[in-house]
C-alpha cells in the first residue's frame, strides 16, 4: 500500500480574505497534483474543516481540475 500526503495549496492571508481561498499559485499547484494522481486511480480523502478543504469526492470532479 502507498500513502500520499499532500499539503494544502497556498491560500490567501486572513488580511486579504478572512475565508482564505486559494491564491492563483495555489490553483496552479492543485492542478499539478490532479494531473499527477489521475493516472494512479487513487482513492482521495480529505482532512480539515475549512470550506476550501471540502471538495467533492466523486471522480467526476478531478478531471475538471486540470482543464
């Protein structure tokens, strides 16, 4: 079994936006992660309570990240 740990992509500071959405750099980074994991056919799970950490678990979501 292999376990991949991925740190959250870069988010805006609380001063810029209290909800701390992903920055442009963060969006680019997560697209790279999506491109890497797609061919591996991985089961993706999430940890965290921030709204930005809650993504759909359906595989149909992941192809959209790399477009």
